[in-house]
C-alpha cells in the first residue's frame, strides 16, 4: 500500500484559490465551488487512482472504440479534428484518442501527478507533444477562445464535483457549433449498489478516519465483491480510494435528465452508453431548431431506469412514472448517505438504511427478483442480523455506475 495514505487526515480542507491561478472564465466561482475538493483529495495523497489496465493495448483500444461507437463517434470523426479532453486522469484513455490522429489534442487536468503520468504515458506510446498539449489547470480557471470539434469530460462531473451543472455549463462552452460534447452522468439508481457499499463503510468506520485505516478494513470485505466483475480494468486499491473513500458532495448527482435540462438551450442528445433511446419518428417529421431529441431521451431514460440498477439484467421497458418513483426512492438512500458522511462520524441508527431499502426491493421484485433478494440480504447487515462475511447474493450486485452521454452543439441559436 502507498505510504502516503498514512498521512491522509480524511476530512478535506478547501483551498480558496483557483488552481494554478489562470484567469477565470465567464462563470464566477465562489470559494465553495472552486472544484478543489476533488483535486485536493488526489493531491493530498499524491495519487492519480485512475489507471486502466493497458497491458493488452488492442483490448483496451477495442473497449474505447466500442464506447465511441455507442456515442456516435467513429474514428473518421476524430481524424484531423480538434479535441479537448478535461480530466484525462493518467492518460490511459487518451492513448486511444491520440491513436485516432486528431490534428489538435489538448488535455487539461488539475492534478499534477495525473498531468505528469499523462505526459509520460503519451510519450512512451510514441505520441509526442506537438499537436498534443497537456495543460495543468483547474477546470474552473481554464479559459480559451478556441472552440473544439470534440470535447471530452469523462468521469468527474459527478458524484465528487462541487457543482456539477455549473461545471457542465462551463466546459460545454468549449464545443464548436456542430461539435460533439461527451460527458458522464450518475443516477441514484445506477449508484445504488455503490451507495450501499459506502454505507457499509460508514457503519464500520468513520468517513473521517485516515484513508489507510479505511483501506485496511474495507479491502478484505469488498475485494470479493469486485472479483465478481469480469470486465474490471482497475486495481482494487484505486477503486476503493476513488469510489468508497473519496468524499462525495450532497449536491453531487448529475442525472441524464438534469444534464439535458442544463444544456437544452444549446445542445441535442446524440448517443449514450448504455444505449436506451428508441426514436421511431419518421425523420421527415423531425425538423426545426428544437427537434425533441432531449425530450425523447429523457422519456426513454425513465422508462428504462430499472436497467440502470443492476448491470446483470436488462428488464423490459416500464411506465415512465415507475422510473420517476424509483429515482426518488434511490435518491432517499443518497440523501441519507451524504447526510451521514457529512458528520464525519460512523453511521448512527443503521437500521434506517434497511427501512429505505425495503420499498426499493419491493419495487424491483417483479422484474428484478435477484436484485431484490440481494437488497433484502444486505438489509440484514444494517439491522445487525448478518455479518458482511455472510453475504452470498449481494457481492455480485453492481449497478451500471456512470452513463456516457454524447451531445451535439446546435449550429444556430
Ligand atoms: C476519475 S478521473 C477520470 C479519468 C478518465 N477521464 C476516466 O474517465 O477514466 C477525474 C480527473 O479529473 C480531474 N479533475 C476533477 N475535478 C477537477 C477540476 N475541478 N479541475 C481540474 N481537474 C479536475 C482529476 O484530477 C482526475 O484526474
């Protein structure tokens, strides 16, 4: 284990400055919304816990190519185009983007360790600076008059950001008219399995405890859960740091409908992973400035919300209202979790978790019986009737985590 963890005090202190002091863009960011909580967490530990396994590069590239396909971005759309990527982490995904030969590729990240690793990763795979520029900057302080054909903002807007919709608006400005913006979102439904695991952590140890202590306690419990994920491409330690130990913000959620609402004046929904939108309209009836793409995706999102809960199953479409109710129930878990974490202390009255999980299990049982059974089982941990080691069904229950969404910037206002 990295020894830097031993010094981590758990609770974050905020730096009121703006990253490296670059000029601020149009948005005015208060000290509370300067985005440093996320980057501070990485800086404090001196880490960039986002490495992907790229030992089999064709496999890694194949995965990225599949993602881009779902998003409607074939290789021909990247070649000779300009791309800006916010939050490349350590640059593992950037290897694929660079291989598609954009004519300009700017990468922006506020974590110096990530920036150094991105530069090294690109260089050692033969991608030299020239058309590629790696910039160390907080997003909130980044500005340029340049507009890009493709803007990538993957893996950070939620749930760890200070003000996701505001950050989204800020970053979307760098998309050229007709260009493509790629973002990631999280819904409380897709995050349910992880929220329950975070609550398991808070039941056992204070979120304010040193990261090394949290790691030592949670690793033996959660490693077998992660082992059930055959497609996992990250290390257990990185995943725990990033998803269980890293603080989240009470207002840190960003769902697909929220993202579409935020951008509806300028952008149209395009593709997504997972793909869940069906649009059976005759194209000849689809014209004008506002062509209903966002509304169609939002409706399909709520009709498919149960699919987000458990990656193992693809239940059929349901009523839109069923999805809205499920979203509300899962948001209840998010609210309980973030309120408990904000105290910095161990979870009080853990049986409250079971009370909130019961109606979710009831709602899911008709179409997702295995998921409902897993929730009932883990409920017993929170009522003290079962230990973590006795879980048989819950370890294999994982949600669809974050969703990828691509949008096209409208040409005309
Ligand atoms: C989880 S990583 C995502 C890595 C990669 N894009 C992926 O999806 O796998 C998020 C990255 O965004 C950076 N980041 C998050 N918030 C930031 C901010 N406000 N300003 C600058 N960088 C930020 C972090 O330093 C980190 O490298």
